[in-house]
C-alpha cells in the first residue's frame, strides 16, 4: 500500500545535523535590477501579488525533457535503429519547405489585400475626398478585423491569441494546452494576414514563429486529436526531447522565412526561443532555416500577387532583401557618438514600451475578467479590436490632411565610389497620397529632374514594410521634416502599444523597427541641421537614413533585449554591412539601459500570462538585495510532505491516491533487504499510472508476490501519452476501483514502468546547483533524499520560481534571525 511520509524531517543523525545546521547566509550587497517586486510595496501588497502569481501559474503543468528510462522503454529502444539520422534531416528539410511556403503565402496575401484596399480609394484620394476614403478604408478594415478577431476569440481553443511567449514557455518545459493543434494553426494564420492587411500597426513575424513551431510539431508527430488521425510514421520521435527540437527548428524557420534571414533565424532560436541546445540541433536548425528561406525566395522570384511574372529561380536583390539599402556609406569614428545616444534612447523608449504594454494588458485582463458571461466577454474582446482599428484608420487617413504637399528634396546626384554611374534619386516610389502626380524629365546636363511632391505624414498610411523602406533610404536628407516624424512617432508608438495584446494574431517586429526608424531619422535630421548636407566622403555618414536603421535596431533591442541575433538580422534585411559596428554598439547600449528598468517584453509577457518559465540564472532578492543561492540548501525550498509508492501497489489504494491528489508524479521506494529502511528507487508519473490502471490484464493477486519479473507488462507505446484520452472515463474508473471490494485483493507491479534514472539530490545540496540541474536536464520532479537515500522531499518547477524562492528563503532568514536572537549572550 502507498505510504505517507508525514512531513518527515531531513535529519535523523548527528552527521546530517552538522551538514544542515550551518551558519545561514547573509545577503550579498548587489541590487537586482530585474527583481519582481518594487521596494515601495509593503508586505501585504507583496503577499497579494505572489498569491495572484501562484494562482495564475496553477493550471500549467511541467514536462520532462527526457523520456522515462524504464524497463519497457529500454525494450522499445532495442527495437529501434540506433544513430541513423537520415530521417531526422529529412524531416528538418520538410519543416523548412513547409514553413517557407507558408511564409510566401502570408506575404502574398497581405500584399494583395493591402493593394486592393488602397486601389478602391485611389480616385477619392486624388480628388482630396478624405471622408469617402475614411469610410471605404474603415469598411474594408472592419470586415477583415471582425473575421480576424472572431477567429481568435470564438474559433481558437484558448479564446486568446497565442504567440512567441507560449512557444518559449513550452520549450522551457511548461505544458500549455492547445498551442500546437490544427484549430490554433488555422485561426492564427487567417487572423494574422487579415490583421496586418486591415491597417493595424502590427506585423506577421510573431505569428509566423508560432506557425513555424506548429508545422515543426505537426509534420513530425503525424497525429491530431481534432482530425482523429494518428499515422504510424517516425514513431521514434514521439518523445518530448525530439518534439521540442523540431519545434525549435520550426520557430527558427519562421523567422528565416518572414525576414529572408536564415542565419538570423538560427541565432534567434539560440538566443531567445530554445532552452535546450546542442551542436547537432544547431546544424539541423541551420539546415531547416536554409530550406525555409530558399523556398520563400524561390516562390517569390516569379510570383507576385499570385500572378506568374517569369524569371523563376532568379533572385533579385530588391525582392529578396526586405529593406534593401542600395547605397552603402563610408563610416567615421564620429558616427559612434550619435549611435550611443540612439542606444540610450532605444533602451529608454523600449523600457517605456514594455512597461506601458504590460499595464495595458493588465488593465485589459482585469476588465474582461470582471465580465461574468462568457459570450459577452468574448464579444467585448472583439469590440476592443474594432475600436483599435477605428482609431488607427482615423489617424492613418486624416493625419496627412493637416500636412501640405512637399517637393522632393534630395541630393541632386550621388556618385558611386569607384564608378562614374549616376544614380537618380527619383527612381523610387514616393508616398504621394493626395498630392498631384509629378513629371520627370532629363535636363541638358543628362541628369533626371522632377517636380514630384509627396505628403510627409502619409508614412502612416503605408504598410509597415514600405514605410520602413522609405525611412531607411540613403540620400534623402530633408525629405521628412521634424513635425511629420515626431507626429508619426507619437501616434505609432501609442497605437502599436495598444494593438499588442488585443484579440488578434499579430507581431511586434515591424512596429519596433518602424518606431526606432522614426526617432533614428529625427536624430539624423538634427545632425543634418547642424552640419548641413555633406556630399564629400568624410561627411557622407551624416545621413538620416543611416541613423534610421541604427535607431530601428536600438528600439528592437530595447524592447526584446536581443543582441547577437538582432545584429545579424539587421544586416540580412538591409544588406548594410558597413553599419555593422554601429548596429552592434546601439543594441548593446539599448539592452544595458533597458535592463536597468525592467525585463524584456517576452519575459514580462511570460510572467503576466503565468507561464512558469525558468530563466538561465535564478533571481531571488530579499529587502532589495540579491540572494546568493549557493548559501542555501535544497531542503529550504522542497515540499516535505511526499506521497511515495512501492514496487507492488494495491489497486484500490492506488486509485484512492490518484483520486484524492493532483500530483503529477510520485517517488517509488523499496527495501533492499527486509531489515533495512525504504530507499529511493525512481519515479513514475500520474499519466503512466492512469494508463496502467486502464488495463486490468496486468493486475495480479497477492499470490504472485514473489514473481515481480515474470508477470506480463504493457508496451511502452501504450503508457506514453501526452494527456488522458478520456478524463471523465478515468474518473469513473478510479471511483470503481476505490469502492469495489474485489480490487482490495488485486495488485499491480510497477517495477517495469519506473524511471530508474530519475535524478535526486541530498537535502544539503546547494540550492544554486539544484536549480542548474533542474533546468539543464529539463526535469519535472527532483526528489530530495537524506544520507540514507530516504525520500524527504520533492522539488517541482513552481518551487524554483523567483517569487517562491523569495518567499521561502525569506521565511528561512527570518527563522535564522529569530534563532540567533534567542541565543544567550556570552
């Protein structure tokens, strides 16, 4: 029968007392800039905040990274071919091709819908009829946003948009329901393309990462509960480790496809997405990103707007490179001064964006939670998306009305460094909006001239991609004035911050690049105002387009806190190798400044959504000071009351245990000899126990007590599931086992199903190293034993969260202080 170690003490002899009753730690004097709670909050506020966080994380279970190393697993493993990776590489290639095709389709649909939307109002714009323009643009946008938000709210299983934070949390080991199913895929894809095309200030990048991860999961698992299919292909990959590896590759392929940046996609998964990484996964992800970018480029080379344009397989630079910078500039060491300033601005604006977005999301969640009726709550989410769109379209259409048409002002000619070729500044698209069309002629000197005019504020009317291209252009020193740039910056910053988190599938990369490009161009314009338009080589770096690109990188880093992958992505999407050092400096400064104020946006969203994410380093503070976890023990944070199982368990007792608890796993103990104490042998999960109880054929009577190794056992495939097939049926089954007297006489042999490679640590083990072991190995449970290998506690993922560490270690420090106060003075 199962036994309960009722809050068993960790120490039973003098040796363990010497190990555990050591001088407890004092605090280290370093401040933690990313501590979870402000020093201004009192103890009650802290307690309430931690209670809310604990309740928010309660629904999320954890996942083991490695499969259970049981006897049935080893038998299953013997039937598989060892170390043949051809099928793994083939699947990586298929994932890349699938994500590349999806990325191509996403771009084509978005571009087609945007072009169609503005074609409808072309005549109204030329006639200056802003009211009809607003009505038509808003009408088409509303049709798109109602479908986009409706799919997320009513069709997707979670009723809320999933995205990058959920993928990061899952790869870290948190179980998140419905994140990789077919309905989520369809809802996210359609919602994404319609949200971007509707005119919201957002991009497709975040959803593409999620969609790539879904493809990585679906193409390798060959099963779907919604579609009711389970194909017996590549079954050796039906484990958590391989599944997470394919999802990691799919997420990287999403970045590679949407940005045409394969190396950036690889580094992005390494820096931000993946929690488990090795060189083999790096090679395979590299191949997957290569195939994704290649597929997108190949299809885009000849298809535009779903119409075949010819030149299949011919990769034009202006089509392949997202924000192609044609004219590279010579750099000067003086350019590093404004770059540092842009980095500081990026960190400040990025921290402000994160703080404001989290506050908006908290307010949004609090408001929707107060609505009790489910249908009304979902309708309210949809109406909020409609309200965001109405505000965005109103600003987009009417703001240019207050700006007059401006003549194109740019350098008359631009000489290539080693060529006499003259590049006309007018061979490009300008956002004319309601301005009259200009004419172009060739003067007597052979140079092209134009009387073309444009509306500076029409930047907001353009889709994000084209707007960023205008801001990045070189040789356009005075095309945009201070008023238009500052106005666009204010509206774009606020509206994109409001849009992020609404009930549509949207990404933030385009808004981050756009916002940074706006204030970067303002800084560049200030330099032009001070030093004038420089045409010589030494002063060519004073170009607003250059600092727009640097500003875009700085704001991206200030929000996401990315460095290495962001630098590579910026080079890949602009082809501007000359500004590499400036981008590196800007992103480093922006990250350091942003970290002084808060966490990155993705980390903040993980915390806001209650996803139990374990960072690479544990963060715990007490009274403003960072705690050194090397000075604490595993016993300080473990749960001391542990339910344990034996090799042979009574069916009725086991059913009662499962029915009365919600624990995800149990330690298994045994006696090496009859006269010895019960020691730790391994662990078994709740799901495995439930699957075993569904098969009465393996039950045995007490007469078989001495034949543990001779009884029949289930195959590994039958007990390894991600979730219960029918939870109500299992509840009925447990009730029957608990109440029917015949099951009091039946037993089950757990020995073939126990994970005998389960990790355990001793009670006096360093807490810092306990955290490292738990996260590095991707554990779900970590058993704590004493010096006799008896189970004295257990540690789960939620026990190692920052707020839990701070709460328990604070009690430990208070207890230590109380004990020292009671000691008599000498």
